[in-house]
C-alpha cells in the first residue's frame, strides 16, 4: 500500500482531516501522528507547496519541462567508464558479483 500524507486537527477526541482522501469506505489504516511545531507555519495544501494549483495543466507542464531540462543537464555528467551501469547497478553500488 502506498503512503498518503495529509494534515489533520485533533478536536474533541477526534482527528478531523483537512483534505478529502480517495479511500474506500471502512478502509483500515495505520496512522502515524507527527505534531506540527508551533514555530512552523504548516503548508495547507499541495497548491501551497507547489506555489500553484496542480490542476492548472499549463503550469504543471511548465514545471515538468523545467525539471526535464534540469535532469538532462545532469545526464551523462558522470564518467565511470562502465557502459552497463543501469543493467548491473547493484553490482556497482553494493559490490555484488555480476549476474
């Protein structure tokens, strides 16, 4: 199962979520509670984190394009001398024998 991060407020003995979750009714969940520090201003939504509404397709595509350009600038910058790094990455990272 994947993880979902959302904010909640504890009121009158009940956790009240601040965002809707796309979960089936009666879904059993594990809950990890992390208190928001009083000195931090919490981000209310994904839009606050991104700085724009993620439903705005134009801005989302512009962000994806800029991230793609940044990734392409990094591509090929490492020179290990190995031509099959993706194929055998565990062997190079963890010194496992070639399979």
